[in-house]
């Protein structure tokens, strides 16, 4: 008997150990499932307000960080996606200038574009157009494309769909009264909007256009830094984000960089086109 008891004890110990292992495995499996589910859930959340649609778009009232949207989306000209770039065909690039117009940086940018015979795209903010309608007319008269960049540059993803649509509608009407037409393109401030807003904007027949290269000019990045970002991030079909109002020192960095960017990219074989030309979409609604 003396020998039997230790054997039973050993056996019980083994059973306990086995139970412990099974329990441990069970916990691991359950926690793994929760983590996996959590990941799926976050991804779905992410697609509701896509990280790609969140950008560092500058504003006169708030300057925020602007992570560049990824540019790996395929291009299909239709109202069911957000544009970040065009096709690589023809080695084209589109310059875009947001948040204006003003009467300091905007005319300087227009002068440089005119000297170089380049057509760019200006995403207009309603409050700025209200203050400087003549500058909106100059942009249009000089053959540049115009897009809607909201009335007062709010975060669309932090407001109701109705409020966001009102911001867009007000600028559509305003631009029609200044230049005779409403644009076909919308760039949400900061590149941020909800899925519902995205759908509603598309239902209005408007294209949503973000960017593939963020120059960070609004943050006061030097012309050298801006050029480094362009060298790193630009590929054929790219859309470059710059500003024509706000920033530090009235965007003297943007202007200095532009004077380098145009000849450099032309030397690399790039052709500058407007966003509607790059994407093959209409410029008017
Ligand atoms: Zn902006």
C-alpha cells in the first residue's frame, strides 16, 4: 500500500497538470480569438473613416498634423472612390493649392505658374473666396482648375453629414456666382470625412480628390524639406498638396520650393496638368 499511494498521488498530479495545460490552451485560444476579432473590428472602424482620408490639410484657424494618404489605389474614374493620384501613363503630375485664395501668396503662385505656362488646381475655401472674389476670377481666367474645399475648413468627420453637405453646397453656389460654374471636385479639409459623407458627396455627382504627396508646406517646412518630400513621394500620376493661404511667413517656403520644383520635375520628364486632366474627369459640374 505504501507504494500505491505515491503512484496515485503522482497520477493525480499528472491529471492536475493536464487540466492546467488544457485550461491554459483554452485561455490562449479564447484570447487569440478576441484579439483577432478586435483587429477585424478596428479595420472596419478604420474603413468607416479611412486613415487614407485623414490628412494634414492646413487651415487658417487650425494647423494640424497631416499624414499623407497612401497612394496605392487603382484609378477608376467613377463616383465610388476617393482619388489620390492618376495613372502613371504619360508621366504627369498635378500641383494643387489649398485654402485660398489670398492676396499675398496666391498672386505670387499664379505669377510663377503663368511664367512657366503651367495649369494647376486650386481648392477654394468659401470664407477666402468671399474676401477675395477677384482672386478667384484671376485663377479661373488664367486657366487653372478650381475645386471646392468647404466654406470654413472644418473637420467633416467631426460634424453631421448635413452640416458637411451644407459647407459644400454653400461653396458650390458661391463659386457659381463668382466664376459662372460650380466645380466638379471636392477636397474635404484635412482629407477627412465619414463614409456617409463620402457617399452623399458622390451622390451629388462630385469627385473627391485628395493627394499623394504632402509637402507639409503649411507647417513651415523649408523649401529644401519640401523638395525632399517631393523626391521621396512623387511618382508619375501624383497629386502634390501645397497651399496658397496660411502657413508661416505667407508661404514663402512654398513659393521658393515651387521655383525649384517646376524646372526639376520638367527635367525628370514630368508634364504638369490640372487635376481634371490628370484624372480624366470634368472640371465643371
Ligand atoms: Zn485645407
